[in-house]
C-alpha cells in the first residue's frame, strides 16, 4: 500500500508563497493521477488541484491562476506551488490519488496558515 508524506507548509502573510511537496512510496505512484486536497474546519476535504499521468492539470476555481501542481515521477513526488496566498487558503493540505477513488490511507498532511 502506498504511503504519502506531505511537507513544506507553514505560516505566511497574505500575498506570500509556499511550495509543499508530497512524497509517495512504491513504484505505483507514477501510474495514477494525483491531487492536492484541502481540509478546513467544518468543511469536507476538497480537491484543489490535480495532475494526470500525462501532465494535464485541473484546478478548483478558488485557486486557479495562483496555484500550480506538478509531479516528478522519478522521485514519486508531487508539488504544489502556491502564490498570492489568501487567508481563505488556510487549511491542512493532503495529497492522494485523483481521477479515481482516493486511497483509503491518507498522510498526516501539511498545515498552511495565511495570516498577517
């Protein structure tokens, strides 16, 4: 079973940038579409960005134009370039499979806090 480890979150002022990453174990990582999900208190986990095995990307309207997802299959790693951050981007960010049912096991996520 794949294991996912997210890192790279932090505290940043509005307008700032972060680049979290997600490392996956096992060689199966490269054969799936992957995505970044955001969890905020009182809300369901939502998919904010996804990338197919071929590199096609999709974004939630709330982050379009500000976030960029990318992947390095050789390193089994997915990145999320986050620019022009807003307070409403605050949450715990997780990576998991996208385009098909997410794996049952989630990583611990990485906290992103946007505040002045």
